C-alpha cells in the first residue's frame, strides 16, 4: 500500500478504492458503496463498533482487520489518525453521456494530475451545486485515497465520467485506476459530447482573448441553460487545442507580475461566478 504505482495497479485489478477516516467511510456507505474490508486501529475498535455498527451488520462478509498504530503505519505508509480505513468496491465507470444527461453545470478537469487539487475542486463543485465532472484521459483518479479525503467524501455525491479521447491527446483508453472494459467511444467523446448536448463551453484561462469574470458582457453566461467550465493543469494550463474548441475564455484578473492562481482556488471563484441561477 505504500507504493503509489503498485497501489494504482492493484486498485484497478481488484476494483477497489480506499476510504480514509470515519466520516468519509460513512459518506461512501451512504452513497451505496460496498465495503470489501475494514482496517481499524485497535484503540479505535470500540468507537468504530458504535459508529459503523450498521455497516458491520449489513456487510458481515467484510472482515475487520485491526492492529496497533505502529503496525498500521507500517502497512499503510501513513498515520491512521482519523479512525477507519475501508477498502470498498469501485463503482462501475459511467459513460460521459450519462453524466451530462440532465446536468446544467459541468466542470471539466483537463489533465489535473494532482489528486489534492482534484479533491479540492470536487469539494467546491459539490458545495456550489454543480451537477457533474468530466475528466480528460490523463486527469487523476477522483477515487484515489487522497482525492477522496481532500474532497471530504463529497466525490460520492458528484456524478463523474472520464473521456476516452481528448483534443490533441488522441485516444488514451481507460487509464490505470479505473476498471471495467472501456466502452467504445468516438475519438471526440469528451468536448464533443458537451457540444452535442448544447453546453456553452467556457475555458478558465488567461489568454489574449479572455474576458474578465466580472465583465458585464458575461452576464448572459450566468443564465446559460447548460454551461461547462474547463480548468487546466498547473504548469501548462488549458491545452491550445481545447482552447480553440471553447466558446469563450474567461479569466480572473490579477495584478501585474502575478502569473496565476492555484487551479483549485481559481476554480472555486469561477464555480461561484458561473453557478446555476434561477431564470
Ligand atoms: C496554475 S494555472 C496554469 C499555469 C498558467 N498557464 C501559467 O502560465 O502560469 C492552472 C489553471 O488554473 C486556472 N487559472 C489560474 N489562474 C487563473 C486566472 N487568473 N484566470 C483564469 N484561470 C486561472 C486555469 O484554469 C489554469 O489552466
């Protein structure tokens, strides 16, 4: 469990994800995820028996492993200070069109490889009432332990899908960390699906033609029936090929000499500004 690459491969092969801390385990259970096993610090057994009693009863086939803190740290590579750790069955991947159906606000995470940023963005998206998340093929796994924890388990409330192809990136197939047979998807299943579904596609990026988020010309965008917001990776930002496909670029103005905000912070501002409003 201490080797990230091996863990990702094991997660994919066995179709599991790890929920860390009792509140996160609880949110996963409430969202209908099935536990495979629990790992609990010995000193925490009694409390867990109370807090997770219903889960132990509903899933008697899921073993409860325990040990002292030192043994558990050795096993996991981190200190289990927030109660339970549970291995849970990974929900089947959703097709992009499923996530878009009925959604009015969709966040698009392009190549966000950092699970901490992804988790923070998921938390903001859920808190600001966005309906779905679309990931480019290279983006991190939202069910990676750290992404789940940073999202505070809100990831279980946000429908998400991974596109199999991306502008300028070709067809990547199913990345590690996501199980199931890749469903056949056209080479343009990501952004094209948004267009087909009638979404206005907005890039959050500092470009020459980007309009400042507070500019009154953007007023109609706030009331757009369906809107997708694309955020880019730390470093490269939104890909040029993607920018060319977006309907509008928007930016958060910054003082001279400042290059950018962290993507999680920038996303939170834009998620609020472009949230769904009553018409
Ligand atoms: C750290 S930035 C990318 C690096 C940036 N292209 C640069 O040259 O410094 C990561 C992402 O955060 C968002 N972002 C950060 N600051 C922004 C701003 N002031 N306006 C719009 N988007 C911003 C964009 O989505 C961008 O792709």
